[in-house]
C-alpha cells in the first residue's frame, strides 16, 4: 500500500472511532480522510512547487583590469570576498600580489555559486579557476581538479599543487649539511685543521646574531667536556674520541664509524630564527643530552617534530604551549653534541624517524601520468570556454 493510502486509511479509521457510525455518512468520511491526508502530506501540486524551489548552482566568470590598485580591482570584480580570498591564497603561492601586481594587469576568476530559487546566494562560492596576467611575467593560473585518488584542490598549470604542504621546513633558507640515514660520526673524524691547515667545523659558520635578552639557553657547549666523545659504535670499533679524550690512541688505523642520523642537519648562522613546522603542542623544551637545547612538538594524529642544538628558546615556548605553523620557537645554535652552528630537524611518524626531505607532509603535490594528461585537457577546455564567452560578450549576443 502506498504511503498516501496508508495515511488516508489512518485518517478514516480515526474519524470512524471519533463519532458514532450512525452520524457519519459515507461521503463525509471520504471528505474527512482526504482533508486529513492533505494536511499530513500536502496538496497534490506541492511536490511540483517543492522542486521549483530547489537551489541551483551556476558558474560565474569575472575579469577586471587593475587601474589604480589591486584592492580597487578586487572591489570592482563583483566576486564575493570569501571566494576571492581562496583564489588569492592559491595564486600567492607563486606570486607576490602586493609587490608584483601593477596598473594594467588583469585578474580573472571563475567560480561556482549556489543560489536559492529566488536568486539569493547560498554559502561560499568555489573557485573553479583563477588567473592573474602580469606585464612582468605573463599569466599565472590555478585550476580546480580532482585526481583519481579523490584529491580535489587548486593546481598550477604545470601540475604543481597550489595548496601549501601541511608542514613547512623550520628555517626560511634551507641548506642541508647532513642528510637522513647512515653516516660517519663527525666526532670520529680527524679535525679539519690537521688535514687542511684551516679551521672549518661542520655545521656551518659560527658567527652569531644578537638575541633578545633573557632567553633561556641551557645545555652543553658544542665543543665542551665529555659531550664530544665518539659514539658507542665508534668506540666499539676502536675509534678514539675526538681530540684524543681518554686513553691513548689505538694501535691500528681506525675504521669509519657509521651511525643512523635520524634527521637532517640544516646549516645556518647562530641566532637564525627557527619556526614550528606545523600547528601543534610543545611537549618538550629543555636541555636534552646530545640534542642540546631541544624542542619536541606533537602535531596531532601520528606526527611529531624535533629541533636540536638550539642556542635559545623563543619566549613562551614551554611544555603544554600550543604553537601554529610558522611560529617562532627558537634560535639556531651549537649546544649538545655538535661541531658547529646548525639545526638538527627530525620528523617522527608513529614514533619512528622518517626522512623530512621526501615526507609527503613537507612536499607540494605534483600531478603526473594520467592525472596530468586529464588536467591538461581540462585546462585547454577552460581556456576555450573563456575565449568563447569573451567573443559573445564583445558582439553583445
């Protein structure tokens, strides 16, 4: 039995039980049932009216020329502010909009917007593609695309993701002095002065930048005391500690000691600012053995980052403090087991160290293979469609 019939039967039975049968005529019962059904389900034409009132979406393209400033162009574009913000964030991954956009440059944004039946916008429009054409370098565009792995985001026309990685490197200028994986222990190597006649400690220049007063430091100097000893593996292979610490040198020539370097070393002058790689909570900020001044940040889920050999911590950096991506957390130094100024940076995934250089959270995504082919075809169709719309607008048809 259909839903409408069930409701009618229910309404009729209710009417029959509410009045004496002798007082209810057959026609009156039918009318009452029909009235009850319409009250519960609506009239027959309400379904059609419901579909007439359904929201709809449409794509809107807007082109504007910068005549005085970028702010003026944005105001004249007619694109909702929240939608325009998405486009500008994507484009700013490769264009300095405040510096590079000049008078005469053009901005194009195409977005998808939902509307009520009466034409009122619903929610925030989605940017389908956006382009800024600069006199200094030509067009720079981003297009929304969904990969076979169901990853939908804005991509530059070369297939590089316009969405920045969820994690960033902790220094603004990156120069890797030692990579992730097995390496020789730098303390088991002869001092550079003995071989070259020049002092060139590993880890970068030792010149320092002045720091704000009152910053906590702690830890052990990079070249002080028993901190600068050979690793246990190196000692087991008969290697003497750096600088001849302890007993006499071994009789046989030492073999190279290899140990697992669980992060990467980023060379930088002492005092260089160090930034949080991602949003998270500081769970450690203290002197920590060979790490020297050490910070550990948990980023939720299964990721954590570690920062070692710091000269000092930034004000307010202590266990329990929440930090955001790019927030200042400390300064490069050479505390702990270090031969020179550098930052030791680790990424831990489920508690295990992984290579930060190729970790997905630190790399911008790149379209390849079939996805790249599909993306190129989509970009070509988008350009053709804009050209067609421009011709129609020019002819006034």
